[in-house]
């Protein structure tokens, strides 16, 4: 069952996945440059988001994701990033 995850939900999942306090994981931080998320960590995070009920966009849309806010936007309105 898919559900719409809030940006705060995605921040919580990312913080837990990265082992960081929520305060250190901002919605405008860049996943790679600021949070040091590599491709394997991103894949694992996306799996956690799916397991939490989130619906992920296609790979083309995900390539445009830079921040957690972008990821949330891609999940709620994929056309906004293409």
C-alpha cells in the first residue's frame, strides 16, 4: 500500500539511515555533497522509503534529485523535476 510521505518523514528516514540526528539532515542539503550519500546508500534509503509506504518515481526523475526536498517533490509531483 502506498502512502504520501511528508518531507519530514523523508528527513527522519534519511537521518536514521545515515545515523545522524534529525537536526543535521536538512531538506535543502545536497545528498551527495553535504550528506555524503553514495549510490549504495541512496539505493538503501530508497528501499526504506518504499518499505515505509512511499511511491518512488522512475529512474529518469530520480537522476534530477539533488536534495531531500527534490526527492519529496519527485515522489509527489514527478513532472516538476523533468
